[in-house]
């Protein structure tokens, strides 16, 4: 007696017919994506800074924002300041977790009541889709009027520049701005370094010399949690930036069809990863440990080094840990940029908000929250760890080696490269096979050999 | 044998008539009663399925107008070697997510129904807990249990098996069975409760008769309990197989399909295509194929487990004709 046998054959036929009929009717309908969605409104270019009078002329308006949950402390300072400066504007912020934000923001921007101002994410999955579908307002006029193109933060705008068709980024029209930057490098446990008689590493060579010393002393040399598949790609990118010109990596990530991942530098970097793994420099079972668990263990004194980014610093006690850049200038990137919706009627109010985000005052707030601003002129760090991180960032920005993250380059790069690197480190594939597999996946999107 | 057939015929007689009557008294007004549920079902189940089927014939990024691509998405599903590998992983998981839970559930149900245990309700509830917990909670807990320095390895070392201790979820060779074991743990409670419910319905006199004939516990289980539980086993298998083939959250929250692709299953690729790669057409095609696969496997299981009652039905017709 199964529940299904209760339906008589004739009724089953009727039901099946209904389902089939509705399917056929639907398939006969228009292609998905036609109709509905947001309508872009005429956006006037600005030629001078937005004045308080212009915004007052808007009358009582509400500015709707979608932001990453991590921005909540910053917004808590910025929104009241903005509302005080422009009393007729009410700012309404919706916070989403990062994963949630990048999964939904494109559809939200495409909806009839799109938020006026929202955060995207650099790369093809989110920003590329936004640009391609014409959902975000170009910001070149804003950048030139407000002087974003001068000063220390100028080069950080590059990842938000796109070609008109949304096919490559790094150059072209500006579509977003992020006030927050990130730098990659190495954290070290100061007490353990002293115990082992080691200096803080300043290059990959220094690190390579320190690793066997730590291993022989019975320590886990590098604490790594790679079950999310991305932590090892950060270590790889730190090494790869020293085995080739960082400029080439940036162009490859940007989708330049003349570039390739199958370079000697990348093979060398992958081989180094495999060697370190087989020497036990990442400890045992790193593929079964989450990145968040790894940083927690490192904070508790497990492991001598942790290769990661400035976003990990918040978990570490500033008195016990130090930070340094591994590559010359270090590898880094810009955090999720802010975009103005192309369907926003209150674009000038949004522009005034972006101006406040990019100000030195906000930069100091960002640093006080334990993150790194793109505007580094005139900000003061509190404590050694923050100063070291800020130094690494300034050096990166000045050296122009902010290459960005590999997963920006295609929507599936995180799993292709992350999974591939796990195989290389386990000795299941060669470094050559790894770079070829990555290049093959990249070519599907960017059309090169 | 003849007696049992006759008994079946007697039982089946009126039931067969009762079953036929609603069909003859079928009227459109009865549709009104199911209309709300049908509407709900239509809007939230049938309509999305139809949209998925439609989308699977397009290249669609969720934003710009989709372009029809014919069956290209389906061709990709059947030619992509990584998807073939993922399907293979699913078949391995069937053992852990369906076969093992049913077997363990049967043993536990048999034991719990035979032995008088104080606080039976407590044990029954405790063993059912894995089924109640959110799968994310389950995944996070097991990640800790199976870690290099987790309790599982500690236990192994304590009994002198330290040499096989490993990072169960991080090792290419053990990740798939480890993820499978989590599924077994989640599903066996459900099977057990289903079987216990079925055992309650078995006439106790059958057991007495068997005992008088000198049957032991194992014989009793095989001759009476197992055949009587056929419908419950069928339902348990359907639920477990569906769970196994569409399983996503446990794998995503423990290994993300890794290390490498050693635990990747079709639903991981569906998620990646739909929500990361914005390839909704490709994701829909894979989802449609997966749905059909689940229907086919579940159908086969149903067919296999219905065989005996079909024999009964045949002999029923036969005996009916003889009468």
C-alpha cells in the first residue's frame, strides 16, 4: 500500500495532463528576463560638487541603502553625520551578511524598487553583471569633481573600472568606489618567534628559511584552514606575486585575453605550495579545518605564522602578534565597492553620501574600526599591529601591486583554483596540470588560448 | 499458503470495493475541498518546476533577456566529466544515506520492540534527535568531531588505533565516506521511528505462534517483522534516497565539495551555477535531470518492493475467479 496507488489511472491521467498542459503553455511564453525589472532614469552628469542647497531642493526624501553587515559600525557613525548635514534626507540602511548580499544584490538592483545606493563585489559575478545590465550609474564625473583621481587612493579605483560591455575590468568607465582597502601578508606570533630565535620575515625567502626551524621545534609552522578552499589561494597569490610581475597578474585577473595563467612563475608558486605541504609546514589536516577555526586557533597560540589578510587582524591580540608584507609591497585589494543605482531619482543625494564615505574623517573612523581606508593621508594608527598593517597597505598602494583576488576573474574561479590547489598540495596533480586547468576554465570566459 | 491467500482475498474484497466507490461518486464539487491546497501546490511547486524546465532551454543570467539554446544545456550535463564524477559520488552516498540507515533502523527497531527497556520513550526521542537538528548545526558539529584533533581521532588514539587517525573530511580518500557517515547518522532515527510505528501494528499473536513453533529472535525478525514492515521500508527508502540525491547542505557546510572535487555532488554544481556563475539555464537543466533521476530511482524501488503484493493481487484475482 503506497500512497500513490490510491489515485485511479484516469485521475492520474487528468493530473498529468494538467501539469503537461501548463508546462507547454509556459514554455510558449516569452523568454525569461523580458519585461519587468528596473527602468534607468536620465542621469545628469555633475560638473561641480553637490551643494547642500541642491539637496535641500529635493524636499523630504529617503535614501535607501543596501550594505554588508560588516559596515554596520561605520554606518552607525556616518549616517547620523550625513543626516545632520542634509536634514531633509532620511537614510534607510538594510544590512545583509556578505554571502547574502552578493547572492541577492544584483536582483535587488534589477527590481522596480531598487535601493539608491548599494555595495556590490568586484569581479564578474556581481559588478560585471551590474555593469552589463546597465544597473549602475557611471561615476567618472563624480571622481573628477571630488578629486578621487588624485591622492593616495587613486589606484584603488581601478577594479571598479569596466569596459562598456562589461567584458573586462581594471580600465575604462568608473562604476563604483570603495572607501575600504585590504592588504595581504603574514601574521606572526611574536613570543614564538623569540623562542625560536627568528626575526619577523620580510620576504618569501625569509619565511622559507624560518619554516623548517619552526617545524623542527614541533610547532605548526603555518596555521592554515582550507576546507572553504580559499585560504590556500591567498598564500599562493603571495608567492606568485614574487615569482612574476604583479602587473601581469592584475591584467590576467582583469580578463586581458593576451594574458595566461600558465606562466613559469605560477608553476613555481604552485610547486612551492606542494613542497611546503609535503614538508608538513601547514600541519596536518588543513583541508578539514575551516578558515575561521584556523584563525581562532592561531589567536590562541597554535602555529607560528598565519598567512592572510588585514581582515583577519580583528581576531588577533595586538600585543602578541605582528604583521608584515611578504611580496615587495604586498598583495592586496579593495573591499566591496559602493554603486549608485541607475534608476535612482536622488542621485545627487547618493553622490553626497559617497563624498562623505571618501573623506579623511571617515578614513579615520574606518581605521578606528580595525579596518584599512583607501584614503591613508593624515590618518593615525593606534598600536603597533595597526601601524604595521597600515604601512604594508601604503607600500602596496604606492608600489601599485594591489593585484586583487583571483576569484574576481571568472564566476567559478574560487572553486576551480581552490579545488585545484588542494589537489596540488596533496600531490595528486602536478603544478603544470594545475595551471593548465585554471587557464582552461579562464579561457571559457575570456576567450583566449 | 492456501489459507493465507484466502485470508487475503477476504480482506481484499471489501477494500477493493471501497477503493472503487470514490471514483464513481467523483464530482467536481469535491475539487472545492482541495482547491486551496491545489492552488498552493500549483503556485509554489508546479509553477516553479515549469519555469525551471523552460529556463533549462535558454542561456540566462537572471538579468538580461535570455537567448534560446535548444538542448545545449542538456548536452553539457551529459558530456561534462565533472558531472559524471558527481553522479558517481551520489551513487556512493546512496549506500550511506539510504541503505545503511534502513539497515540500522531495522536492527534498532527490532531490538527496541523486543526488549523491555525502562524509559523507551526517552531512547526513542534521543535516537530521533539527529533528524530534528538543522543540517547546518549537524555539519558544524561533525566538522569538529571529525577534525584532526577532534573526539573521533582522540577515541581512535585512546584504543591504540592512532595510526588510522586522519583529518577525515580533509583527506581525499576519506572525505566521501566521512560525509556519508554524517548522513547515516542523520537518517537512521527517521527509519527507526517509521519501523517502530509499523511494528506496533503487527498482530502479537503471530509472534506467539512463531515462538511456539520454536523460532528464535532472528527467525522471528525475518519471518514476521521484516515482511510486515514492507510498506514502511518502502517509504523509508523513498525518503532516504531523495535526501541522498538532493543532499546539499551537509556537503556544502563540511567540505564545499572538496578536497579537490572528491565530495562534489550534482546539487553543489546546481548551486554554483545558479547563484555564483549566474548560469541559470545550465543550473536548471542539471536540476531537471536530477529530478528525473530521483523519480526513476524511487520508482524502481517502489516497483521492487511492490512485487510481493502484486503476486498477492494476482492470486487474489485467481482465487476470485475460482470462486
